[in-house]
C-alpha cells in the first residue's frame, strides 16, 4: 500500500530537502533529480512512498515547478518512481543496479543485504605522470603522454573497503585540482559539470586475487586475504575512452551486484 509523504516533516518522516543553488554549473533538473534519487536510494523514501506534490517539492527546493516535473519524468524513465492515477508519484519497489546514473553517483559495492552503501572517499595521492604502456593503451594515448593519476580509499562505517586508482589524460582536465582537499568526490559528475564530458558506457574486467602489500596496508587486511579486482574503462558520448580505473576491494562484508535486463 502506498504511503503519502507530506512536505511538512514529522519525526517519523525523512528530513526536508535542501534548497538548491540555481547558479550551479549543471542543468538544474539534474541536480533536483540527484537529490530526489538520493532520498530514494538510501531509504529515506521507501517503496510505496507517495512523494509530495510537484508544487510542494518546488517550494521546498526553491526551484520552478517545471524543473521538478522534468526531474520526476527522468526518475520515472529510470524506474525509481511511477505515476499512479489518483495517487501521484510513487517510489517503486526496486532499484536498477545496472543504471549508469547510479553507477557513477554511488558506491559500487553493496551491503550483504544488497543495500547501497554511503562511502567517504579519502585521497591517498594525486598528481601528473607519464602514461605507461598499459594506461596509454587503455586511454588510446601515446606512451609517456601526461596523465592525471588519482589514488583514493573509500571508507564505509569508518572501515576501508576499496581503494581506487584513476588515470585520465591531463589535456582533458587542464585545471584538475592537484591538492587532496580539493579533489571532487564524484569524478564522473565533475567531468560532466566542468568539461561537458558525459560518460555513456563502461567496460569492466573482474577477477578474484590475493591481496598484495598495498591492499593489506590500505584495507587493513590479514595475510593471506582475497580481494575483488575491478578494472574498467569509461567512454564518453563519442565512444572515446576517458577514464581508466583500477579498483581493489575487500568483500568480507560487501558484495558486487551486476544486473542484466
């Protein structure tokens, strides 16, 4: 049975939405969609919840009704909500783990109960270096071309779970922050908002491996331990490779979900 959310929160209801800055560099409806989807994906608005009316959401967020309507239509298209005659906009009973939108915005591993996990990225290092043959091949660059290398650890509930190493051509990100505290937490969204580069496909290679010395140190693992190795290349709207990533994850308390439809 659907339950209705009112915009005026009570103790048992989710916290109110944050008002948005209309001066943001990305389309405003995408920012609205991102905030609404976050409420759904992290369980603040559970399955069957009836969202407040578009007018009420627009007032809470400080945006036009048309902006909210556009965001909701995108969420309908992605399967997070549905329109029901005589009821309104209702959160659906399941989310789509394969959806690229959520692949980029949220932590890639899930809890053992298949729930999305909110992670805190901590930068280990960031800098520019010559591309070795492997990186050059993956990004279709000349050997030795300058690339940005970003290495960080993701922490869930104060425990390190995965460490990621990203490579991308320095010329595609000429003003990328080189100090850890200024590195964006959501790299793919930063590329979209700053450079207009939209990632439209990702190719992954997965393997189970024994933890190496870096894995044990960064993820606080014993010797021997197993890790999930994830190697992926993200491609832009023209089909060109943009970001090459290497991830090493502990799956002691997490699982990797791949859904095909």
